[in-house]
C-alpha cells in the first residue's frame, strides 16, 4: 500500500503549492523529503562596446625657401688705345670657362612620428550578489500524547 502525495511545483514563482512530499511505505512508516535551494553561479563574456582604430593620411603642401648659387660669366672688354705703345694688340686668345649652378633635388622619406600602442587590460573586481534562497525544515506537531523520538538528538 504505497501512497504518494506529490507536491505541485510552480516554476514561474519557484513556490511549492503543497510544501511536502510524503511517501508512505507498507510498514506504516512515512518519509518526508526536505528541499533546499543552492546557488549555481556562472559568468559569461558580453560585448559592451567596440572601438575602431584607423590611420588618417593628411596631405599638406609646404613651400620652403632654399638659397641656391649659380655662376655668371663676366666678360670685360678693354679698348686699346693706339697712342699708348706699351699695350700689345692684335692677338686674340680664347678662354673657355665652365658655368654651373646649384639645382634643388627633393627626396621624400618616411619618418616615425610616434608609436601608438593598442592593448586591452583586464581588471578583477569583486561584486556582491544578493539572492534569496529557500530551505525546508521539518516541524512536528502533535495532538494527544504521542511519543516522538528524534534520532538526530539521540545518543
């Protein structure tokens, strides 16, 4: 003769409609199951933001004034005076003189302006979590003079 009185459980409110589950055995004894809620805590990573990093190229036109040197050839002619006999004339000499100038040569080369370090750091902090847990305890109510023996307090 086994009778079960099964508790109905409402999962939306975590409440028991009937707070006990009694299992009757054939030897006129009964067992009562007590329940207790325990916490199972887990953590998961969630995306809280996003950072996009890119380089921007800025074009700038610069005008720089640079002094340059160039050569000029100056030719002086002297008119010979016929009245002055000590000057010799009549003979022509050709002199070739190279003429040069400085030219500007522009060479562009990249240089490091600054180093940008990008990294993530993790910080550990402790956060308190408060949760209400339910625990069932047995209460024995007697009427009349029954003898109740508690095995947990017996020695």
